[in-house]
C-alpha cells in the first residue's frame, strides 16, 4: 500500500559548520538540536554507519542538527576539503538543487538573508498576481545553498491548480 510519508530532514554541506549553525539559527530561526560536533572515523556505531555511507576513505567531519517550526530537520555537514561548485544552481543535474522555507514576510526574510552574507537570486514574484497573495523568491545562504522562500504553505500554493488562467 502506498501512502504519503512525513519528510524527516535534509543534509547540507557547508565549509564552516560553526558559522552556518549560527546563521541558520539567527537568520532562519531554526531550533538548535545538537551543536556542531566533530565525528572521527572509529569503531563506534556512528563511525561504522559513516563507513557505510561515505566509504572507508573519510577521516572526520563536523555536524550539527537543527529543526524548523514544523519539526523538519536540517543537518549541516562540514567535510575536510569542502568544495564549492562553480555553478550552485545545476538544476539539470539529478539531485537536490534547493529547499524551501515558508515565511509570510518573504521580502523581509530575503533582505535579512542578503544583509547577513547571503544572496537574493531574483525579485520576489507572485503566483497569482492580483488574485491571491502567494509570493516566492530564490535566495542563497552565505555558502551558496539555494533556499526558496514561499509566503504560504506548499498545499495552499498549489492546491488550486497553480499556473492556470
């Protein structure tokens, strides 16, 4: 039987997990669950699990855990030799190219992102101009992770048959 499942968390790679932890709590208002912690390769349960995920060539990384108001987790990872891609919006490649936060003050959050080292990638746009107050914008955190911001929930934005005249 198929049924909808709950979204649990997303993992993001950043070059400085301590700075990102502070930015994600201060700017996006995420709840801190676990402060930045270093994980080193060893025979512990987490070490063995990381061998399964990363292979046996990893040595250490830093990680922290945060959560949104609706209890979705955000894991931030700092790996040695972190590499920032030249094009951080490779939407034609398979994989995650953005995540989305909901804030009724889209403009205010975009301004706060820019004021704290992030970037606004486009003007704030309306989904149903003159009809409904649904707005959105694409931004970046200071490390280039793409963050979309919606003014309303995903269900409200799309349930009325988005993009139809």
